[in-house]
């Protein structure tokens, strides 16, 4: 059974720096949606996997005033919840789906983790650094944090070392698209040390993600970008570890 998703992540699993052997590890999948990364971590031996997501789309980070959601959008998100359940049953998985916002991650509620995975989420958040800091709260010292996040290729080429981001639309929960340097800076500013940062790659669209239309309007503005986006969404993978809190000097 292959559930139709927004992204086809099967090829990506081989290239992100997620440890091959997660035997005995307690793992967190942040923004799990259909659960691809939750089930992948379980497949790699995790002893326990918790996937968190925000089921109520009105609680996503919308620009204000929040537009009324089209029914098709609500239906698509409801179908995604079912995809987690379908895959869980088909795999005989023990992974848990919890309705918790990344901002609200609290060790008293979800416990602490050896490994956290965050996939294609920061672009949906008004405060990406706040979200990354929240992940640090629930990661054990020495824990592993793996990120597979969208980036802007043009900003990454134009400004290789200067952290920069562009802002997306006003009518959807889409915010910052960072360049590679900005993504690294966000992770560092949230209290992590980046151990591995890969080169950009394209994540293929799945059946439920529309391709940009081949219209003159789309292509006249920025043809290279439109052709790239038809091929896939540029991403970068990072492996980071939490930096210990500094003890204040007395
Ligand atoms: C583009 S999907 C990525 C799904 C999956 N991680 C992947 O890699 O394919 C983004 C997911 O983040 C969820 N999300 C949005 N805001 C969130 C928040 N504040 N906390 C946790 N998840 C959130 C959305 O509901 C959606 O399922």
C-alpha cells in the first residue's frame, strides 16, 4: 500500500543523515503529517516513536486576518490524518500520533527524546527559531536532531554565506524560505551545533501536491525557478546536536 502524499520521500530517506540504526532510541517526528519519518525511524529500530502535528488547521500559523479555509483544503488535511492511521495499521506500527504544536513541546507532557526529526515544517511557521528552540527542550543531552527542510536555491547561490530569507504569500500558512546559510543560523540560534550540513537536493512531489502550471504568467517572471519547482522542492538536510546551557558566572 502506498498512501498518496504531498512529497515522495522514499529516495530522500537514503540521503538524510538519520542514523541507520536507531535500536533502543526514543524518537520524535515533528510535524509528522502522514508519518513517513515516524515509520522510517521505527523501521530503523526505534523503541518508541511519537509523531506530533496540529490537527486543527485553524491553529496553524496563518497571516491575519485568517482566511476562511476552502473545504477542499480541510478535506485534504483530514485525509492526511487518515494516511497516518492507514500506514500505522498496515505496518503494525506502535508509533503514536499526538496533537501537539511544536511550540508547545514540553518534557513534562511528551517526555524527552534521543532523536528528533523535523521535515518540511519551518516554512509553515511564523517563528522558526522558537520552534527549533522548543525541540531542544525535549532533546536529551547528546541527542541527535535531523532536519530535512526547504530552502531557496536562488538565495543560496546569490548569498552563499549571508543568512537571508524570502517571505511567502499572505493567504496561506507559509512564511519564510531561508537560504542554506539562514537555515544553519536558525538552528544555531536555537542552541544547536550543526555537525553535518549537506548540499541541496530536490524532494519529488507526491500525487497530492499540485505542480506549478505551465502558464506564460508563471514562466515569464522567473522561468528557471518555475522549471525547478516543477522538478521538485529544493531541500537541505542537517544533523545537529544540542549545545549545553551555559552556567552563569558568579
Ligand atoms: C509540509 S508538511 C510536512 C510533513 C512531513 N514532516 C514531511 O516531511 O513530509 C507540514 C506539516 O506540519 C504541520 N504543522 C503545521 N504547523 C505545525 C505546528 N505548529 N506544530 C506541529 N506541526 C505543524 C502541518 O499540519 C503538516 O502536517
